[in-house]
């Protein structure tokens, strides 16, 4: 699959060159000749005969960026002075910071924020621990916790290497829901140690967002923490993905005029995300689902099933289909993939029912080429930002936690997740809805507020029952 130049691989090259009239044109031609894209040209300094120009280019990957640099350096009279990777520059010193919300301008303010005045507030919380949600940052704080074992598409890269991703998650919490989130990267992949560490850290937070913890470890970590803690525990890779998939599928079914309870769904992927998607779809009313993994369809009687696959076998595939993914897709209305690239072809999609729906979410390379899928399916969604209908967790987790924190919820349940999915889907109006727009933009003005309101209503109702 061809990849277009992306700002993710954006570089700024400082060049010195002759000040002749054709000099700038030669730069543009050189970059375009190797498939790059110039996004900005800025004159850094100018003399009578020589000028310095900062050329900002988008590339496909690091090798392509180097090819662009080489092409510019090969031009007659051009000298490359400095190359800056804009993504790395953004991360220098980290992407988040802590700021005081109160002024500390004089002795009086200091004595109230800290000693001796703070002692009265601490004593009040000691007398009534629930006051911590009202009088401390616990009211608006989330811990973003990882062990670095399943980071994006990079795999088990460890806690230090996971930090830029966790910082980014914290920045998104702040940007979209004004939540103070803190990245916590743990130097252990032992379930008992992870659970105990989060347990002892929990008093300072109003919620726990588990992130990039590999399956099946993540299932046990989440389940045990939910039993131990009195604050919401949410594994975004599982449940955030599931919520956005349900929201997108609800609107995709509106486009093709089909019902969730009546369609046949073929799924590829039985890990953390796949299992969470499956369970939430079933909770929302889906009935006919076949789940496949690398060994084919999950069914009762298949050998060597772990606890998770056993549950899937007992609750899906009622006909006992035992073939491969291609066979499961044949005659299906919906395909949802959270697995591996290029495992289906256009011919496979053509064997699906009329007005089929394809959610090929493997990233960066989907289970089937989206352009090929479009030839046979009515609606196609991916996890990529360069195609329509991107399934992106940032659509849900900021607003979801905003609602939980506002409701001072002690837990997360499937009803809250369905409410969040419905809220996301409802942001897309009837006039906007179409095959290429089933899910709102992450920058939609009221999205987080809609999600927060829906979750808050369900969470508040749960507390009063």
C-alpha cells in the first residue's frame, strides 16, 4: 500500500544557496522529484549573493526524509547546514508540565496553600476521606499507567520508550476534557507487581487509564484493580476502541439500513481490543458473530483454548463454524478487523452480503487495502488518519473520563460504554451522515461534552439506585 507524505515525518532543512531567481524553483523540483512535499519556505537570512532558507518538507518515513535531504544537497551551489526533525523537536523536554492553579504572591497565600493552613484541610480529609475528591487534585486527575509491553504498533519496548506515548495521552486528556493526567510507566511486567503498584498509587487519582499493556496480562490487571479500587479503571486499548467501533458501526448500519441485531459479523482478532469489541457489541444487541484468530474460527471443541478464547467459543459462533477467516467473511454483513495486515483481498470482500461494512483497523497497514475494499463494500473504516472514517480512541476517552470524574463514579460498566458510543454517533447529524462520514472529527467542538454528559447521566443514575 502506497503511503503519502505525512507531517509525522516532517523535517526542516536549513540551506545556503545562490540568490538567483531560479534557486527556489530548483529546491521545489528536487523535493517533488523524490516524492516529497514542501509545506513551507522561510528565508532565514539574505545577502547580496547568498541566502539561507529553511525548507520544511513532509516525508513518508525516515528513509524517505534522508532521500529528500540528499536530493537537496546534490543541487549545484546548495549547502545543507542543519536538519531538524519537527516531531523530535516537539518532544524535547517532554510535552506536559505541572502548573499551580493558585497564586503564591505573598506570605498569606503561601500560608494557606502550604503550612500552616494546609493542616486544617488535611485534617478534614482524615476525618472524611471522601473529601479528597472535593479538596484535592483527585477531583480532576487520571493516572495513565503502562508497563510498556504493547506500545502502539511497536510492541514490547519497555517503560522509558513508552513515555512519549503516555505524555501524548495526558496532553489529549487536557486538550479535549481539561483533565490533569499523569504518565506512570512501570518497570515491571509482573501482574502482581503492577496491580499492587497501582493500588498503592490510587489515592491520589480519580481514575486509572490502563494503556498499552499486552494481552492476556491486561485482562487480569484490569479485573483485579476493579475489585480492589473505589475509582474507575478503564483499559483504553480494549474499551476505548470498542466504544468507538460501536459508535461507528451504529452509523454505518444507518447508512445501509440494517439492524445490529440482525446482521452477521465476522471478526479478526481475539486479543484485548477484539474481545472488548465483541463483548460491547453483544451488550448492545449483536447476536450473530464469528471471531477468528491466527488458527481460524474460535468454536467449541477447538483444542488449546485459553480462558478468554473459551468464553468467546461459548458465547459466539452458534453454528460451530470451524473454517478460516475467508470462509467466515463469506456471506457476512460486517467485517471488523483488529489483527494483522493484508489478510483479506477484494475477492473476499466481494463474497460478503450486499451493502457490506468493512472496519479494517490494523495499523498502519489494514487487513484489506481500503481502496480495494471500497470497490465492493458500501462503508469502509480504518485506523488511519489518511482515509475517511478513522476509528480513533481520542473520540472517547477524554469525554468518558470527564463524565466519570464529574459523577465521582467508583466504577465503569457496559451501560456507560454504550451511552458513550451513542453520544459519539449522535454527534453526526442526518444531514452529515454518509458512507464517508460515519464518525465525527476528533476536533468537533462539542464531542467531549456530549460524551461526558451521557456517561455522567448513567453513572449518576447508577449511584442513586
